[in-house]
């Protein structure tokens, strides 16, 4: 069953599960997934919203909290933090066995703070202290305001999962923020080993938007653009990986590595295929490379274990070809920079809306379990 996951580990890539449910602990499901080769976990408000709204695992705790806490945000943290801690404890053995290189679980600051660096830093420090596990990663959006928050968190010894990266410039900004934080620690004579980060590059949404623009042009008669469908996201990811190698293979980082620093791994996110005409493992099989992570939802994990065809180094192939994708899109009048800027703004808005929906669901559930509504 675990052959593909072991193959990926051998090629330097970790698979993390993009899901968390309270039932995973009691049933032993998470433990079985870890035994099969899953090496980390990511969470987000949408995952928690689905678990709270569609099930009853949290009803008893919500009822107990209803008489003590009225703030839905505080209730959410009271519900979520024990689950995150339980997951962190399940992954602790991997964290220890890999010397702190893997076995991480991510939990994010409130998405509405994406453009407020000071509030993001304060929230990251508070959550880090509250959860109190060395293999925790705090998720911080890779917005312009997020960069100083990333650097400050790393400087404070907080592991960071940088989220919502779409553009190459945003990726490089996130990588430099990580290095800035490490340099601040080095200047303060603080240890660098044990503080790390991943940079989450979102993929399928890029293809969805680029394909939409291509389809309009193809329908208008530019049939030669058909060959560009479904190419943009993987091209962007491969270009980001080239930048990763340049940044973390350069002299600036080498000085930090000599002091015990580890690279900030690129993490491929949004890797479930949205277009039914594309292969279900399009964003998995094409992006295998050393020092990378791919975080995938349960359905994609099941597909990977069922029929994944793993070849090493696929994220490093055809650099000239992926650069040509970008130039061909530009020649067709499609600006990848405009698309990725729009996706970042929409992503921040969508994550904030998802968080607001989560809080609304919690408030509604509080009323339901206490009998305030029929």
C-alpha cells in the first residue's frame, strides 16, 4: 500500500495530508496513514468548518463551552487546538527520527490578519505558546504584509508555513523573509537548528484561471493556444523550484547552513485536480524533487496509493520548456503576473470568508446544542 509514499521519500519529497478530523484519532486512521508513509499534516478553516458542521464530534465540547465562552473565535481555538496537539503528538516520532526535518502539523493565524503584520506576529506568538509543540508550523499568508511577519516569527523561533503563494516574486519574497529571520537569529547568537519553514505554492487555481482566459481566446479563433491548456501551474512551480535552488544554494544561505540552518522547502498546495479532463495526479507526479513537500487531500492520497507512477526529479525537467510556457502566454496577451496577483487577492478574500463561515457555523452550533433553536 505504501510503496508510492516510500518512493517519494526516497526521492526527497514528503507527502503531507491536507485534512484533519477528530475521528481520525480514535479510529486509528491517522496512525495508519503515518505508518504508510504520510509525514505531516496541514489544516485550514474550511477543513474545520466541514468537520464541525457536518458531524457531531464537537457537539459535546461546544455545549460545555457555550456557558463559558461566547466569542466564536475563542470557541474555535478551544475546539481546534486539542486536535492540532493530538496530531502533533502522533507525528512526534517522525519529527524526532528525522532530526526535526519532518513530522510537522500546520495551524494558521486568522486569515483576516493577512494585511496586518503586527497583528499577525502577535497571533503567531500567541498560538505558538498555546499549542506548545516543537513540530508545529504557524501558517502565515505570503502577502506583502506577511513578509515582515514571517521574518519576525522565524527570528522568534517559530516554524512557519507560508501560504497563498502564486507568483514567483511572492515566492522569492517569502524565501528571503525566511532567510532574514534566520539572519536575525544568527545576529542574536540564537540557534538556527530546529527553526524551519515551508513555502506553499498553490497550483490548480493558476490553471483554472489561465485556462479560462485561454478558452475565451480559443473560442475566438486562436486554436493554436489549445496546446497551452493546463501548462501554466506546473511551469510556475518548476520555475519556483529553480529559484529555490538558486536562493538556497547561494552564498548568503550557505553561511546560515554552516550555523545549522535548514532550507525552506517548497510545498506544492492546491494539488487536487479541478478539471475532470486532467489526470487526477497531474500536480503530484509532475513535481517530484528533493527538498519538497506535496500536501494532498484524502481523495488524491487514495489515488496516489492506488495508481501513482513515481519518477524522481520530475520538477527539474525541461527548464527551457517551462520558460517558453510563460513567454507563449505573454505573446497570447495573458499576463501571468496579473493572474497571480488576482489569485493572491482572491485567495486572501476566500480564506477570510471561509473563516467567517466557520465562526458562523460555530455560533449556530452553539445555539443548536444548547436548545436555543429548534
